[in-house]
C-alpha cells in the first residue's frame, strides 16, 4: 500500500511483481530536450541482469526495456517517462511448493501480516527483480548530472577484502565488480563453492561519487546523507550504510578526524561540498540456502549484481536534490 | 530551502535557528482525544538538555516548552500541535569571531554554497539544538504507540565498550545513558579529560524497540529500515546506521544468519514482524576541538544527549507507519 | 515536469502522450484483496470512448486496457496497479501541418514556453485522451467506496437546459448523458448541426454523490470541496466548479440559505456530513472550430464524454479521503 | 488530521485554533537573502483585520505578528519562516452556550463526526480567523514574484453589482474593496441594515493578476487553474471558482470564444501564457444570522475582508509554481 515512489522533483515510481506481467518505472520530473540513448540504458540493465556470470543465478532474464511515454524522436519531452520490461522467464511452477511456506528473512510472512493476501509465486514487490526498475530510473537521473561520476564496487565478500581503495573511477571492476584481480579470482572460486554447497555470502559495497555539484541536500531532515541512507536501505538485502568509514570513524578522536577533510566524505552539515562523496553499504547473505539454493535459480551472493543498482539509487538521490537546489539558483547572490 | 518536514501521515515540521528567537515544531496528523502530559514532555526535553552533567557543555538552556495549538483541556484536538521553546541563552557575542570563519565539518561553508547568506552566530538549522524539536515530536508520536517500548543506550565511546547487551528495557542507563556502571565511570573520566584537553569523542548508540506492531513498513522504498535510516542519518553527527549488527552480519554466511531469527532484527522484507527491532548508529566526534572546545560551551561527546533524540526519531517513524497501516486495517481479511 | 500524480494515500499517476506508444495509470495505495472485474472496467472506458455516437469525433479508439501489475488471480495485491492502453489510431500525418502552428486555447504555445520542446502531433499530456487513464483510476477508486453512488449528467449545453433535476440515480441518462428525452433530442440535433458548420459548444455538468461516508475532508487546505475543485479544474476544458449552485447561492441572503440543509450540498466546514454532495462544472466549447473541426476528428462538444471522467475524478478524491480518515478510525471514541 | 499544508516547494503550513493560544504559519521553501519589511506585512494583516469598518464584526483583534525564525538582520535565511499571532480577544464565555449546539453550515457537527472531540469555543481550525496565517504566507510569497501584481475586488454583493471592470490595478478599492463609489456606498448601507436585522450576505470576488511569468502550471493534475481552484475552495465560505467568466463562457459557442484571447484568462492548457489571469470566486453569506448575528461579533458579509486573503492564496500558488518551474530553467534551450 503505497511507498512505491522515491524523490520529490525527480520522482521515480516503480511497479510490478516479480512474477506478474511486467515490471516498470515512471520517471516524473524529467527535464525536456535531453537525448536518450537506448543502448546505454540496455547496458545498464545488462550490468544488473542475472545469468551474466557463472557465480550468479542460472535464471536468464531477457530484460528488454520498452519506452511507453515521455520520449519523442530520441529526446525527453518533460512528461513522465514510462519504461516497462516484460517478465518472460517466471517458471511459476518452480515456486508452487512455496504457496504455504514462508521463507525466513523474506517478505513472505510479513506480506501476509500486512496485506492478508499475496502472490505466492515469488517475492512480489520485495523481490530483487524490482531493482531493475531502479536501474532504469538511474539511467535517466544520470542524464541530469552529466559531470558527476558514480563508481561502486565490492570492497569485501565474506572474509575476502580489497587490499586498497581503487585509484580512480577508471580502474576496471573485472568480471564481478571487484576492482582487484586477486580478490576477484578468489571470490569467484569461493562463490562457485557456495553455489555447490547451497551456501550464500554477503559483504560490503563502496560507492564513490566524483564531480558532485555543491550545495545539494537540505540542512535538516533531507540531508544528502539522509536521503542516501533511505535510498540504500530501501534495497532488499541492505542492512547498513555509513558515510565513509562511519562505524570506524566514530571511534576516533575529533582531533584526528579534523586533520583530513576526506573524513567528511564530501558532505558537511549534510550538504555536498564538492569533494568526493563516499558511502559504504552492508549487504547480507541471501536467505535462500540449502537444497533450494542448490537448484540454481538463486544468487549465492547478490553483491556483484547490486553494484549498478547502488549507482542508480545514488543518481536518483542526486538528480532530485540537483533539481531542488536549481529551483533557487536565480536567488543566489 | 525546504526539507524541514518528516513523515507522511504523522508529519513533524521543525523550525528555528540555534540563535534565533525560538525553536519549535508542528505535528500534523495527530489523532484527537489523546491525553497530553506536560510533565512527561518536559522530562524528555530534560534528557536531551545540555548542562545536566559535568561531561556536557556548560551552556545551560532553560528549555521551557509552550504549546500554542492543537491541545485543549489537556487533550489533543486532531489539529496541528505547535510547541515552541524560546532561546534564552544564546550569548551571540561568543560567536562573533566566527563571522568570517567556516568551521570544518560544520555546515558553515556548505550553507554559504547553498544559500549565499547565513546566520553566522551558530549552526542555524544544522545545529544540534534543532533536535529538541524532534524530542517534542517524539513525545507526541509515543502517544500513538502505547504498547511499544523504545530503549536507546550508548554501546561504545572511543575504545570503551559495553561488555554485554542490557538484559531488558528496565536496566538503568546511569548518568550518561551507559547501562553498565564500569563503562559509565570510565567514559565519564575519559570525557572529563577530553574536555580539559579540548579533545572530542564519538561512538556507537544502540536502539532496541520492543512491542512493535506487525506489518509496519512498505515493501519497496518506504521499508521500515529505510525510513529508520533516513531518520537517523538526518541527525547532525550520525555517520552510519545498521540493522542489528549490519556490518558484521554482512560478513557471515547465509547458513549462520538463518539459524536465528534475531538476525533479522525485527524486520523481514522491510516490514516489522513483531519481534525486537535493533538498530546501531555511529556518531562521530564533534568537530569543535582545541581552544574553542576548552571554552566549555561545547560537548566533548554528543552521545549521552543523543540517546533521547534517537528514541524520538524512532517513535516518529513508527507512528507514521502505524497510521499508514491503520488506513488499510478495515480491508484486512 | 512533474504534477502527474493525484492523491495522497490513494495516489493515481497517469502517463502517456496522446500520440505516443501508450497511455496508462499507476494506482498506488490500493487495499489488497478486492475483486477486480475487467468487464466493469471496460464498460467505464467505453462510456468515455470516442466514436460511440454520431455527435462525437469520428475517431475510433480501440481502448483495450492491459493490467501489468497489482492484480493476481482476479484480486488486488495491495501493490501498485498499472494499466496501459496502447494508442492504435493516431494517424499522425493528420497533425503534421500543426508542427509550427500553435492552436489558440490549446497547450501548444504554453508547452513551448514551459519546455522548449514538444510532440507536435497532438496535445501530448494536455490532450483529452489523457482522461482515459483517470477513468481507469476511478474504477479502482470505486472499489474502495462500495456504498457510495456517483451520478453525473449534462445539465446544460449552450442554451439547452434541463427542465428539472433528475429524481434519483436510476434515471436513464439516454444516449449522450442527458437525463431528459426532450433536451437530449434537441442537443443531438444541435450538435450535429455544429459538426456540419465547424462550430463547437460547451455547457454545465452536474454531479450528485449519494451514500458518502461522513467525516471526509480536512478542515483547512484539504477540505473535501477544495480537493474536488482541484480534481475538476484539472480536467482539460473545465473552467469552473461550484458547490451546489454556488454562483447563484452566493447572491442569496443568509436567512434563505440556512432554511434548507441541501444548500450545504453535503459538506459543512469542508467535511462531508453524509448528505447528498452536489457539484456543478462548467466546460468550455472546444477551441478547434472551422475547417479543422469539419474534418470530423474532433468533438463539437466534449460534455457527453466528460461525464464518466467527472465521476472518476470524484471517486478518486473520495477514495483518498476515505483512506486518510480510516487511518484515524481506531482513535475515535 | 493533517491537511494543514499547501504547496510543494513553497510550502505554507498553518496552525492554531481560533480560541487557542496563538495562530501562525510556517513557510518552508523560502529563498535566502530577500528583504523582509515588517510594516508591509502588518499592512496586509490590517487589510484582513476585523473591526476596521462599521460593517464588519465589532471584534477587535490586535493581530501583532511575531517572527520566530527564518529571518536574520531583516533578510530571509532560506530556513523555515515562522510567524505567530497571539489570540488576545477570545472572550470564550461568549461561546459557552455553543458547547452542545452545532451551528448549521459550520464545521461543528462534521468536526465531531471526524474527530469525536472539539474545542467548542469557536470554529477551531475551520474558523475564518485561520486565514490570517494565509495572509502572512501570501506576504512572503509575494517577495518571490516582484513583477506580478495581484488585485482582487468585490464584483457583486447580493443584488449590487459593479457596472464595469476596473480599468487597471491602480483604481482605488475604497473603504470595503469595492472599486466603484456608487456600489460601495450602496453596499455599506445595505450591510449596515443587514447587521441591524441579523441578516447576512454573500457575493462574488474577482481577482486579476498582471505580470505573471509564463510557463507556470503543469499539464495534467497540477494545472495552474487546478491549484488556484484548490487554494480558493479551501477558503471557509468559498463555494465556487471560475476561470474568467467560466459559467457564462461555458454557454457560448467556440467561434465566439476564440475571437478574443482574453477568454483564456491568461492560461492555456492549464499553463500561464503571460497575459492577465482572471478568476471569479463565489462566497456564500455567513451562516450566523438572527439574534446571534445581532450580538455584533460576526461579519454580516465576509467579502470585504476576504479580498486580501484571495490575493494571498493566489500569491502562494504562483510562488510555488514559480519555484517548480525555476528548477528546470537551466535545461531550457
């Protein structure tokens, strides 16, 4: 019941159940006259798509985006942009046994508590599949912020950790969004093993934003960090967000923090200062384990596929704040 | 420019600069007929007030709440409740030297980037003083949730850490909201030393909610955890939130997580399941250090005073979702 | 740029240009478990469809609704309901000459002022065709209000006027939504003549709502009459709304008004009192006249087709306020 | 319960019951750096104040505005502006007999239906006194639109009608906002007689806006005319709004309407075209008649005092749409 929209001026509304006819998104508040490149959009969707790598779910989804409104002769009209993706590979039968069983850690039980009725064939709206609509939203948000660069990557999976932060946004993120060959190889091997054993893994994703405009975010409830937090914690398995190394930084004395402006991670008083913005995100291991997981139609680890979704959500947050700030630009001295 | 409201049905709007005439809050969406106890409200404000303990700022603020609307003969009217608190102890002169200097880690510089104009006498809206308005909002939110119990406490300050989680909500939180005598004494000594040296400290606050209604939160963007995240990261020095032990839990295998439903921390699919909700929050050390800090009108550590604010924000989030869910209760089978 | 949503808890978002791929609607905030009857929905769409009567545009639109989300096994899921209708009969070529000409009284010129870019093939979002999405929204809104009856009808076209108010909601509204045979025949003849001459006509639509719940509407900005006014004036050619006989009633002395509670038209202080709600709506004659109108693909008068749209908007307003009020029902004494 | 805010970017929230401690308003979304002239604000309040003319209520209200936040050294800070006005002349005893009687046409009965509890001493939030908060909001909205001129006036009271539209905005509106000496004198005499007899009167107010920016309003639900309609119908006794001469224009053939662009009243497709905007508003006679009215503490006709409120609401609508449009100005070709 409601809660399917995000943003105020740049407003993304997603719809569609994982096993319904189609998923999609409406983007309301898009400026007119911006050039839409369907290939770029498809590329973003492919980054999130399942079945792109052996460590992922074996489900193949042919996620073909169809633009229903808001674009005319390759340019945005300023009217709501609607993009849908048909569900073509639902195989509902696979899920039939789930009809009366609630998977722990999923929305199954709480959906019944809340609505008293559900589509038992899958996660419904709570499914990770919903995030493809966010990736579409993120593509359009990015058009509003041509100078900003968004770069997310896996920092840690289980006990495997990057040895250092990537030098810049041009560093290749390899096959599964880990920007270090050694760790990437190790994690691929580890996840293959997980898949065989019916085990699952979680970890930490980092996001770096460079070229952010200054002055984004509002001083009280709509701080930039607060809207990032809402955006990220709205992702299915996300169980934590920090500004920079938040939980470690919190333990350091003020004298040490103030030595380096990097510790503010691009935001002071909740408002962007133009420096690099850094967020860290914790994602838990998928709850589907054991025999069900072995069946192969689930990811043993969602982090590789969540990276483009994290970037999309960050773009949506910043596009919204960019427009909110732009409304006042003519009043600046 | 905007962003001073939180919530949809239960909607809190705060106003007032730290050195202006008054701070206050409007609570729109309050049910009618609920009994208001002004003493209880004052008690909550006192928990947040400065000058209550030697380790705090020496500023004394006589935070006297005045109810301007929405309450009649001791009961809520269902109309917007407005409560103001006059600023009586601003001593603006103390801040005069700050006119042209921007304190690092504060909103000073970014406020100028954003607005081109500011009240240099203090943090303005970004000041921690704004949070007293949230405490007032939280008091009224609590009236909507009589069966839920909110209990926040300090888990860690710098290197000092609780040895175990408090058994239940009846455990005394001592002088500075640390529910363990030994740690409390150590932290008091440590913070006194910080004060003398012009040093500051941060740490981790934990929040436990018991007796939560089920079905709160929406399955996509307005997940309960997402709205908690926005609420908490909107607090001035908050630089991280996790659901339960999010960043540690993220590193554990799925098989281990699924062993204990406590690992879901009261929410599945972003919706409350009625079990204990647990959040962890990282707060950084105040940026004011050195000679300015020694002057004594700043807290060396905000955690003791942030505890009631964390509870207030949680109450506001849950009251809002409670009403949102109640709108549909008549349709439940 | 934005503004494509209506409602707070029951929230309708429409999308699609008149000459784009498809039009559609997302309904967010629908309760779960309600039975959806696709035939009923199609019947409502047919009431609005062009080409149903000789006095209408000769354009035929095969408005086939496709439900993409939110309904499972014939029942609402509580998730966003998305319904699209493909555009099949655009004949863009007809509109090619309009590329550089702005039709007076249309949004052509103001769209360029606002966006600097437009789809010249038709009215885009400002087209009357957008209202089919509202009719779909209204169908679902009606499911929330099973006891309320909505009955709109034409009261006046040009100089032709009903001799009396229809006795009740069971009175047949004839071929073109005029509940009086004589006037209906006269108007049909008059509009046929208009069509031949390239002339157009406007008039007055009345709406009666019976069985309204009490207590709907909020006492200040969101008065029920205010939200009706916004809903109705958001219709393309609507240039006036009154509560009951507003403009005539305004000229009468208070002593006369207070004689009959019918003069309050079902709302006191902006809140429904359970009695019959009556609204009057002024629609202007279409701006397309002369040779363009003679070409036959425009309505000489939109009132016959606007009647179901008026009912739909009223249902949407009331469903939203119904849910808003329901959120507080458990607190009522 | 809720509904006390108006506007999206320029957002006005009013609070306060007619017989509570204070009334007031928060204006969120104000640009920074604009000069505030307290005398101008007081002048606007005085135009709305009771007791300014013999034909008004004999209640005198010393409406002294106090700015609590958002203004520093005479300039707006970009933070929420809060202004309160204390209630000093409530004389609640006058209303004691009303405790258990519901005045027809007032919100008394519907308030009980909705909330089950009320402040019987007056109209509460539904009181006309709430509109002083709107006048304050309108003053600040006006600062955003320095080039637009808002001019409302009484066009008709009962059977007394202006002989012609005032030539321009410089025409004096006389003692009671009637810009024609003859009609003004007649109405003053008529209303004095009403007062003596315990009778009341309604009528029509016209609003002219010159110098409107172009491109204000959104093409679908948030048409400029739709937001004007919501704003105006949210006024206590307003029972109708038309764009220009809506109800009369609706009866004219399209060929006649299209002869003069004035018939579009400054809006095409719901978006401002830069020409004069004209609205007409119907206000009903106050429901308080007979002996209660003779007691003298009620207005026999609210139109003279409603004129500045109508202007204020129009300014609020336009300031909001101005900022919404400004958010996109950098994308215009």
